[in-house]
C-alpha cells in the first residue's frame, strides 16, 4: 500500500507536465487572422500579373480594426494551406505583391479575393462583396516540397482601411471553376493608410 501512495504524486506531476507542454505548444501556433466594396475581376493566370480588368464602383465605409497577421517565423504550411509572407501597412493607391508558400502542388488553380475586412475570419470567397479584387492564377514551382503563390495588388481605387486577402484552391481549371466550390487555403491582411 505504501508503494501506491508514492506513485500518486509522481503521476500527478507527469499529468501536469504534459498539460503544460500541450499549452505551450498550442500557444506557439498563433491566432487565426481576422478579416473584412469596388470590385475588380482579373484573370490572373501568370503568377499574379493582371491580364484584364473590369471595374464596378460602389463606395462603402471601411472600418479599420487593429492589424493582425503572421510573423515571418510562421510554421511551414500543410499540404493544403498557404503561409503568407508578412505584408506591411501600405499607402492608399500603392501597388505591391502578396506572396507566400504552400504545400499545394505546382499548377493548382487558385482564386484570390481582396476585400475590406469584415471582422470575421474568412470561410471562403464572398461573391457578393461590393468592393475589392477577384483574380485567379496557379501555384508555381518553389523549392523542396514548398511551392509559391503570389498576387499583384493595385489599390488605386481603395479607401484607407483594413483589407483581407482570401485564397481558395480550386478543383479543375482555375479559369472555369466556380470559386465558391474552392477550399479555403489561407488568408492574410494589410492596412491602407
């Protein structure tokens, strides 16, 4: 009986250490990013270079909540997700490239949407958004098991505020697939000042 009484505190310590390790590992994953109308459709088959654009403008106010995003030390993406390179604040009207790495195979069709942050985590593209950019292209060859994704963004018609970039991977041809059938591959944020 004395032997069982000595094991009790040891087992409790082991359980507490496992719980602490689990908590610390979960804390390293980082928070899920937040999210958020002029709509521009772009056929973007070559690594983020716009091929054609059509604009519809409707002004709506854009709230500007606190900026969130992944750090440069984000863990490597899984086979179906994208780890974005950090995007700093930009001046309204700026042109820049949003890029990242992915485990998705080279040539995977992607559909991109850039729109005002709604404050809710994205679940996919919003085909009813009134302001933003929609484009499609493909994952390109990277290094090792990671491939690259990128989109050139032109904010000349955007108001200051926080914006979300949403990417879904598409089944089949990215030029003809219905974007709402895509699987959310990732999102990131930027703020226009």
